[in-house]
C-alpha cells in the first residue's frame, strides 16, 4: 500500500522504514470508470496506490449526463450546488450537459459537505454515505455542481465513448464460439451465430428498459445506461453487452479481432511445422505423421507414445514369459501395453 513515515511520540527523529509509494495509475481511454476495488481486484495491497488518491486519475476528464427523470435513484444519488448552504438540484439541472471532473472524494462522509447535509437531513442511507462525491465544472458556463453517486456513476466518460465509437467500426470481428445472438429489432427470434464467422461492430447507448427482454430490471434501475455493441453480418444485426452485466456474456467474450484470430492461427501453424520437423528428425517421417495425427501404432517406443497421447501417471508393470510388461492407462480413453519397451497392444474404451 501507500505509506508515510511516522514519528513515535517520545522518540523525535526516529522514523520507521519508509515503504515506496505506488503511483496513481494513469487513466486509459480504453477503459470505463472503475472504482478502486474493481480496478485492483486480485492485486495484492502492497501493489495498490492509496485509495484516497486513486480517484485523482479521473480529474480533468470530460463527462456527459443524459436525461433522467426526477425520481431516478433519488434514494441513492444526489445533485446539488453550494451557496451559503447546500442548494438541492435535480437530474434535469445536469441533463444533456458536459462537465469536467475537478475532484472526487471518497467516501462522501469524509467531505466537508457531509456535515452540512446532516444539518438538514439526519436520515441519510448508507449508499449516500459510502458514495463518491464528484465536483464538476459545467464546460460551458463554468458553474460548479456536485453529484454523489455509488459504485457505477450515471454519466458517460466522453473520451471512452468517443474512442469506442470511432474504433469499433474500423475492425472486423470473428465469433469465438457458436451462440444464439439477440437480434435487432428487439423482440424477434434469436440468430444462431456460427464460430468463425466475420462481423462488423458499432457502439450504441441504451437504457436497461430498452433491452429488458426477460423482465430482469425493476422500475428503479430501468433508466440505467448500458453501453452495447451492435454486430452486423450481411442483413443480420445482433446486440451484445459491452461491459459485464448479470449473467449475460459480453461482446469481448463472444468475439475477437480478426487480426488476433489470424495471428493465433499463423502461430499454431508455425508451431505445428516446427513440431513436425522435430519429430521427423527424431523418429522418421512416417512415425512423425502418425504422432501428429494422434495415432499410436504397434512397435512405437514409449517416447513416441507419450508424444502421441500425452503423459499419464497411471502406470503399472509386471513380468511374464514375454518379458517386462508395462501398462499405461489414460482414464476414459484407453490403455497402452508395452513389451520390453515397445508398444505391443492397444486397448481403447
């Protein structure tokens, strides 16, 4: 973590060893807004920057607030301005406007405004208390607004949206697996997508209510924004989530860049050629081709069989009138019987 030197009372001048600080990671326009916990998920604490400093990575970014109804997240979010006292605002006061993030304070209860708010409302829920306070400058009027939001903010980072909306159409994407795609217009039949087919993509911004085909969303979150990807092949259009949502697979789970697929294919072909050349040098052309094809043949050595079927630890041996017999078992697949080191019999399940 991020630590600072401490001075013990009664021992002025004696400092503990300082731990090098971890710098705040720079914002990358290829990522959406992320909270501290999600950003550092799976990363040990000693490799994280200080949480109180983490959100500074979003300072000076431009954001956009769409239109929300007045009652949208009214229990979990706040919008206000500051005069002699806190001046409550509604979503309509920030709707369809661009702002610059000047500062983010987390959690809200650590801000100077929290105590002022308690003077007028002592019954604040824990979502508000643990929310993020955004200090925002109206890009046009330079007015300062404040919003308090929790976990995933209701705005769009314009750099992120612009990057995706301009970059996605440039590339061709390939389906990584077979799956049923949700077609546009919504409400129609699903379209069966074949693995390996090529698609073009574009970004769109929808609300949860627009995509709520299964009735998963209640009224309170039906206005939440969703970044979605429309994939097109010939006259077929299917829609996918961009970011992880509930149990749905994302666009990136289902598709890969064509150039990545081709590079992976080329790498596998090169690897196969190198393996064939190595096996040919060791065992001859005929045996090498059998190994590559996964065929074990009578007379193969144990090394050849291991190259063909892989390694198994399920081995036993005994001796009879024919000599030393060794049995390799591949559970659920088959058994190989070696006599004096050469394959003498094959049993497949």
